[in-house]
C-alpha cells in the first residue's frame, strides 16, 4: 500500500469507528464501491433522498485520491472555460460551466451544513505564471472567466509576490470563488454525514467481484455479498482490475507532496493570506501551507525515497531554495503520493458500463468539486431525476491507446524532472 498522507493524521475529523460499520451483506437500492468524494457524496445525497445505500471501501475512507490530494477547491475544470463551451456545445456547456463555477460554493456549503472539520479557507486560489507564456495562458483564462462574470483577478508580478511570499512568478490568476481544505477531513466528514443520513458503510473490505444477478448486481467481498439493482463504481484511479475496461479508459499518473513539520512564524510570510497555489509549468508545482504552519510542496510523479533524504526530498529542498532564496531550507518530514486518472481530452466522464452500473471517472486532478457534484447528480438520478439532469451526457467508456505504456512514459519523465536542476 502507498505511504499514508499527512492528512491521515492531521485531519481533525476522526476515522469511522469500526464498531459503527455495517456488515458486508444485505440488499440495498444502491451499492457504492469506493469511499472517496464520489462514492460518499453519492451515498449522502441518495440516503437523504430516501434510498437505502451501502458504501464498500477496500481500505479506509479517503485511502485513494480523496485523502491524498493538495486540497485546492477550484471552480471549473482543468480545461479552460472557452474550450469547455466548445467541447460541450450550447446545450450542455453553459449549464455545466454555471454548475462548476459554483462548485466551490457547493462544497463550502456542505462543509458548513455538516460542520465538517477540514480547515476550510475561502481566500481563493492562485494559478501562478512560471514564465511569460504561462502568463499569456492566465490572461486568456482571466478574459474567459470575466466574460462569464466570475470574480477572478489578474495579479501582476508584485501582487503575486505579496500573496505568495516569492518573487519567482511572472504574475498570477486569483480565483476568489476557490479555496482549500484538509482533504482527508472533508472525506471523513462526508462519510460521517452519509452515515448520519442512513447510509451503511463498510471499510477494509475490497470488492472482489461484481456480477449480474437477474435485474440487479451481486457485489462480492471476502466478508459477504451485497445485492442491489444499481451500483456506482466510484473507484476512479484506484479501480485496479475489478472492472478491467475501466482501467483501460484512463492513463494513471502520480502526484507527490512533501511536507515540513509545523514551522510557526518562520512560514507566516509564505502564502500569508492562506491561499493555495499551483503553477503553469508543464510539470506543475503546488505550494500550500496548512493550519499548523507546515509548508507543503508537490509535483507530478511518485514520492521517491524517504521524506528526509530521498530523491523527492532533495527536489523539495531545491524547489524551496529557488522559491525562497533568503530563507533557510527547512527539513521535510513527510511525503506521499496519489494516483490521478487522466483522459485524452482532459474531460471527466460519467459512464454507464451496463444496466444499473455507473462509473463517474477521469477527473484529471480536479476531484473535490467534481466528485461532490457528480455524486450529488448521480444520487438525484438514482432517486428518480431524468438522466438529462446529469452535468454531462452519459458517455461510453472509451479506451486509450496503450494506457500502460503512456503511464510508464509519464513516470519516467516525472522522475527525470525530480532529478534535473530546477530552472
Ligand atoms: C496527489 C493528488 C493531488 C490532487 N490535488 C487535487 C486538488 O488540489 N484539487 C482537486 O480538486 N483535486 C485534486 N486531486 C484529484 C482528487 O483527489 C480526485 O479526483 C478525487 O479524490 C477522486 O475522488 P473519487 O472518490 O472519485 O476517488 P478516490 O478518492 O480515489 O476513491 C476511490 C476509492 O475506491 C477504493 N477502491 C478501489 N478498488 C476498490 C474495490 N475493489 N473495492 C472497494 N473499494 C475500492 C479505493 O480504496 C479508494 O478509496 C488530486 C489527486 C491527487 C492524487
């Protein structure tokens, strides 16, 4: 199993108590495989709509991307808004952009409603220009969002330096709709809310097979079988070979993060207003500071070696020195990585794999809002709303050419990037 993330122990929300968990058996309206944002949001809203629901998680709540990510709650998708409108067309595009533009608000409302202890900070996020060409990309994104009336602002070099604490960036895009959270805290809080709404949850129980059973499905585990007419396969980048076609539809890449111990006042001038940041470089860097004053640096690729002396730790020290040349380089004490499911066009999908078998997937590194919104929409559909009310038309699974080969090529490129001198 991958090394656990910092969030596993820094989240204020505790893990679910084993004695509160349901046995892995019985019949329900909806069986959900995977205890991340998608599965848990589906469970919460389906249970609230009166459906009986059972979430089965192979490891712990948030063991996948939901407990490992950077914690940036962004509006929209990775794909710029103009491209999204073009891809989705005049029927779906504006509705989708409106929903995803309000995505952070939806997440912050849920956090408030269920009193989820996940250090929510709604100060915006900063997309920082690593080079003049990055700034041109941000200018185009800014113009597109402004045409849609979104509260985004273009920062010049000095303004970016004031908000980040580094003079390295050429400018930035501040999106005031956005913010950040402790990602594991949000996942565990959703699980608590879903259970409070009546959903059953079983962790530490991998689903070993998914079989048709008359009009419905048998969800088999080593500890019993659950039957349901509807199943949501919410395993995303962590599905393994449970449904092999799902794994062939995406390319899996890794993203690692390395964190310092709490630095107190010594880190107070890094992102002093509490925003999170990622940059425009093709191999992106992320930078955040948590509530305890830990500085957390991330980039694409696997966590290699120990957080103290390994390849990723050395990358983090070089990166820190480049960002904050006047500061002493701190020790990094924790490191971890997670998997991201990439699609060819960087668009997420809601797939129907068979009758009554749904798979939202391929979030391309934008999963906090996407998992929450897709989960809610699927729950509403399973409770009777028309399929046309989903944020995206249901799509066939598709298949990437040689996804395994692509994943290995990315892995190699990202490893070389960790070793190469930092420009
Ligand atoms: C390092 C990193 C940084 C990221 N940063 C951001 C960010 O800043 N902002 C953002 O919005 N998004 C970010 N993302 C993306 C986001 O984390 C994911 O898109 C999101 O968490 C996906 O949620 P999910 O519920 O669909 O899947 P996951 O959270 O991955 O959950 C899938 C679950 O399925 C379980 N599972 C798998 N197989 C089985 C089985 N056979 N039986 C039972 N359970 C099974 C797994 O154990 C796992 O818990 C990042 C991702 C990573 C990895």
